[in-house]
C-alpha cells in the first residue's frame, strides 16, 4: 500500500521543506502547515516547548497538512519515547557523535525486534487504543533523524551510517561552526566543505541528508548538494522580520 508519511517520502527520494517552531502556539503550527511546508520541527532543545505542549502542536501541524517532527532535548530513551508517543511523525536527536549514540537513538525510537522503545498502545500515536499492528506501523512510519553537529560526529560518520534504522543525517551548520572554533560563521569554507563532504559520503551510502538554512539561497545550495530534508528558518525570527518589513515599508 502506498504511504504518504514523511519517512516514506524521504526514502522514496522526494525533496521536502520545513521550518523550526519555538513559539508555543497551535495557531502558529497550523499556519505553517497551511502555508505549504512539508514538516514542522517542534524544537524542545532550543525553546520552551515540552512534551505536553507539543501534544497539541502535533495536532495543529497535521491539521495544517504538514508532518510534525520533535527535536528532543537529549538522546535519552524517555525523551524520544515521549516525543513519539504524542504522535510525532519523526524525532530529531541532537549531538550524535558516535556509533553508540546512533544505536541509542535507534533503540529508543524503534519497537522490538529492531529496537527497545517502551510500549504503551494507549497513547496518541496509537489512537489511544493501539491495535494488533501498532508497533509494526510505528516502526515502518517513524522517521529517525540524527544530528551530526561537530567534528567528532563527522570523524565517526562511517560508523554512524552503518547503524540500521537511521533515516536522515541532519547537519547542524551552527553547531558545526562552533566545533570548528568559528561560531556562527556558517558560510565559512571550512563549514561548507565539511558539510559537502558529508553529503557526498551519505549519497554513496544511500542515506538521506537534511540540514538547516537561514534563507532560500542557503537552502538551494544544500539542495543542489543533495539534501532532501531542508528546514528553512525559525518561526520567531520569520515573524519578527515580517513585522519589521511592514514597519519599514510604512515609515518609508
């Protein structure tokens, strides 16, 4: 049966675009989906969002026609399990630097026999009643996205890519720039060269690459390099800049 889940779209080679959300508002979540984004990353790591608030945001994102993805605060079983139990289409796991980190993320996100995710069918992900195929469906439809955000992760890239169950390698340009001693300089050749190298190696290994872009020009650059899962911007500065543009236009 054909599937339109985010995971299957990526594995089928489709390009997807989304954005990060840090504002605790289901209205914002729904607007982003209505605007045509494929996914919305609900950012618990760099914002005030929690598993409880993300429950309602997942519903709003889906109502807008997009897929909700939760970036958890840390690579722990409890964080990942809660993100998926509330009905996220995928989970983004920060600071994956080693084979062990990658194994830990997959084990927490997949049910047996491929992982060790804690099982309760009576959650939003299981429509509150589970069913005989609940674990199988979740394993098939959940996207596991690991963040490669530093030199150590790139040094261990082959070991990380060898772990079965990882769907997307997400390159974090800002954290990568910091690991290189040039924080915030995401356009520096050193950052771009490392990211391009990962794109090439991931393509050889037939693994999807994702990344963050500040603007469309940056997004296009990484799409041309092979990234299929591109998050453009963050909701708060997108809104702030839109308001600034209105004010500047009025005053001029």
